[in-house]
């Protein structure tokens, strides 16, 4: 990683010192409670100026690992409209005092991002402790020479980054109002969030920001993994404050096995493909800055083909859950309560990672409410898990994702748009002036910047961001247009295809299909080869896409996106996976899918008819099975429904180049009750 320059200076801060040591570990956390302010000409103002978000120190294209994520992404809209208003004294707060609780700041040697083992050890010096020349602490003694809780912390800001791990939004607002928000890289796009408040900003803020500075000692002499400590502290501190998005929890987790596997894939993606917009699937398509929890809507950035929470869902499904038809026992992709054992099947995990590896690497925990969870046993277990995944799992997962047609369309569209930018194409410079335009800035920093700006701007109602929101929509529309061209579809059909395939159900269906094929082989490696060979052979343009679009337009089979629908998407993918002889690699898939689709569509007609005639649907179903025809439903009417549905299903199959496996359409309607 390239490090931005830091202003050379040593500052001395005074405050109340304390320490924390709990449990059996050998590490002690030291802290000094002090202040930062914008009054200028003091160590306190230097400290405030140094409390920059990580985006002002490190560029996305210089990130070498997701290990470096220590914070939320800053939501500038929230800072400008909420926190700044609070500090300025909005209407209703003019006559009452304002206050911020202390922000928590870790002293971080800059070199730690290049060598995680270089955290300085404390050595005794006269009257205090020195930490490798980066900082030192000396208690102030009373007249009898007894050390007090008041002390002096000297920090070399040329060698140390003070990193805010709790309170970064408060810090950002305080820095803006106190005029201490100078930046070290081209962050002018962020200034737009604050323009509306510029005229209200006072010339002088008569306030001190409480700051708790922390650093670590290892009395046992081992290495201090400060990045791991900071991630866990961030989670611990924020569990009881504003909720952290599930995707960010996953990228910070050190204990949950599936979160670790998920984060490990992101690290592998960074190291193998970076944040490239021109080299295939990469970090910018992975939605790692998604700041919300997954909902029913496809509400992540158009550039993202998945997000951490979704990838963890899919890995859970692939590695740890039984492949049963009914997924209703799942909630948010986690094992729930006493149902966990019934859903759990670690055999696929062991098939991929090695015999009995799940039992060897993880521990089962049950809380007082009998909720079950699993955690990694030791740091060595974590390292073993990720080491194996780096070499065997992640490259293969990448091959699966990179070969999936809808993902290829999005990634290809991104590449074409970035090529247009480089060539000076008209979309990014409609006036033809060859100048940096808001549209180009939106593409580079909002879509491809990786700092959560897409969501901040999309969700903001600030008038001064109206132009940026308009450009954001224009870039999204242009990306969709390019993706539609790559997929050889109309804009409307591409939108529909994306809404069906690049969703929670569609993405997890892909991993379910992968598991279904791989698990039937003697080894994971052999099964992967069978699956990817078949996936590469799919005719996405002429078979898969027309089939999915016909299924979406002519039937209601893809309407539901809840867990019960995941197997439908699995089967859609399996329909098009064939071996070298052109035979479906899942022999029964075609006939089962056709049967289920036929019965599903037929039963919809039965439900509608029973409702309009005031007859209980189960009574009408039972009458059909028994052949008890009546005035409410004659045999001729029912057979006309059968003929109509037969034609509909056959039309869907023909659209995908598939042939019916049941020419006589002799389906037993009583199968609906199974």
C-alpha cells in the first residue's frame, strides 16, 4: 500500500491515564482521556486535524487486503444534515447545551499496513515507557514522587496515524464546524455534502472534543495484532450503538467461520484482481461498501453483482446446510435456535476442506435461549481455514462467478464504460470540452470509489447534491444500457433479467446448483471441473436468457424471492448444464422442473376459480383428484385449463431450446398435496 504523507510533528497531550486487562490473554490496553479542538497553535488542534477518515489516507486501488477495514464508511449525508446541524445549533437547540461523548482513537503506526508485525513494544525509559520512537507515555508525579493518573503522551504524527474506531461521524462533524477538515487527497466530491452548511459555519467553535487515545502492551512478549484488535473493539463498542450493517460485520468478524471464509474471499479478490475496472470481476463489483442489510429489493449499487451478506448466505448454503427443498427454517442466512441441528449438514464443508475439518476447526456454542452458533477454536484454526481456501476454494469460486452469464454482462459493461471514459467518449463529456465533468467524477468516485458514496448520495435529499444524484442515475442507466447490449437484450428485458438472476434467490440458486453437481463427484476438484465445464458451455444469449425471460413474463414461477424459491433458481441453472454429449448432467432435473411448473400454474387457476365461486380451495382440489365434477367445476372446464397451461409451459421450454419430457402431459394433480 502507498501511504499518504503526514505532517512532520511531535505533539504532547495531557490527560487521565488508565488501563484495561480482562480475561487470560497477555495484552493490556492503555488509554489516555484528553481533548481535541480547533483553536489552533496547540497539540489539541494538531490532534483534531490528524483525526482523518481512512479514505483520506488510503485510496481504494492501494488497498491490499480487507484486513485494513477498521471503520464504517463515513455517511457524509448523515454528518452534514444531522451532526453538523446539532453542533451549529439548529432551531430548537439554541437555548440548550450540546455535548459529544468521547470518541475512541487507536494509535496506529503507519507501517502496520505494510507489515502487521511491526507494532512497537514498550520499553522502559526514565519516568515512563517508550514505544519504538512512535509515542511515549510518562505519568506526572506528585511532590513525593508518586505517579498520578495524570500523564503526558507524546506522539510523532509523522510516524503514527490516530485512527478513529468509534465516533468517526461525530469527529467528521466536529472537524468541519471547527474548520479543521483539511484533506490530503482529492476529496472535493465530499465537500458537496457540506456546501449547504458552509454559510452557517462559525468562525470559531468554542468546544473541546473528548478523545480517548488507546494503545496496547503485550506483557508476555508476543506480537500485537493491532488490526485484529481494532476490528474486534469496533464490533464490541458498536454492538449497543447504531446498528452495523450485516455486510460490514461479516468483513470485521474474527470468530464466525462463514464470515471468515467470506472475508477471506474478499482478501483473495483484492490480491488477485484488485479494484480493476478493466480486468474482469474485481473488488469494485463485490459491493464490499454496502452499508445496509439485505432486503427484498435489489438495492445495492448497479455495479455490484453481490455483497458480503449475500456471499455469506451462498457459502452457508453450499457448505453447511442440508439441500432440502423447503428453506423456511432460515432467517437471514443464519442457523436459528433448535432448528439448527435439523438444518445443519457439515458433510459438504468436510468434502471441500478435508475429513472432519469442521469438527477440528470450530466449536459449537449454545446460549441461555438455546440459540446455536459456531466459532473458530483458535487463531491457528482461522489461519488453516483461510490458507486452504486461498489455494483450493477461492480460485474455484471465482471461476464459477466469472463464468455466470448475468455477471459477465455487468462486468463487461463496466469495462466498456471505463474504456469510453479513457477514450473521451461523449457520455462522460457531452459538451466535448475535454474537461473533468460531474458525470466523470460521479463514475470515478461514486460508482468506482468504494467508500459508500453511491448510497450516501442516493439516499440524500440535499438540494446541493441534486446534480450529483442526476448524474448517478445517468451513470446507472448507461451501465444498464451497456449490459443490455452485452446480453443482446432490450433495456427492458435486461432490467427484468437482472431483477430475477442477480438477486438473493438467483445468486444462492447458483451456489445450490454448484453444490448439487460437485457433491456427486469423488472429489471437490473433480466435481468443480464438471460444473465449470458445463457452465462455460451454456448458451446464455440464445437459451438461458430467453428461457428466464419467458418464465418471468408468462408464469408466476419466479415471482417469490424468499428461501422457498431458491431451489427454483437452482433448477433453472441445472436445466442448461450439459455434458460433452449434450445430455443434462442432472438427469431428472428437466422432467421434475417441467412437472413442478405445470402443477404450479394449474393450481393458480384452481385457486382463483375456487375463490370466485366461494368454494374452499382444498375441497376443489380434492374433488378434482377424485373426479367429482360439479356445476362449480366441470371436467371440460378443467381439461381446458390443462390444455392452456400445457401450451404455456411448452412455450417457455421452446424459448430456451428445451424439449418436453412428457409428451402426454399425464401429471397427477394429487401431487400438489405431497
